């Protein structure tokens, strides 16, 4: 989905809690993603949002392709 987004295109993705704060691979994503996309909003969702299917907290990440992130 992200690769097919045209320059200036807007999208949102759902990430499990912790995706933005741990591990080496996730750290690489945190460093490279803001350089290629303008991340303008992160919404943290509570644990109960996806129940009964999952009980983990999640984040909504809203972004635009084309310019680096200056401020979130």
C-alpha cells in the first residue's frame, strides 16, 4: 500500500502498540519512514478497540508521501 501511494497521497495505517518504540528493525522504520513521508498525526487507541479479536493497544498513523516529517 505504501509503495503504491503517489507523491502527495495521504494514507493511514494501524500499528500495534510498541511498533514505534522497540527493536532494531522497528527502529530502522522509525528513522527512515519520517524521511520519506510527512507523519502528521498519531492516535493511540485503547486495548479494547479490537476486542474480542485482539486485546493489544494500537496506534493510527496518518501520513502524506513526498516530504520529510518536520513536526508531529
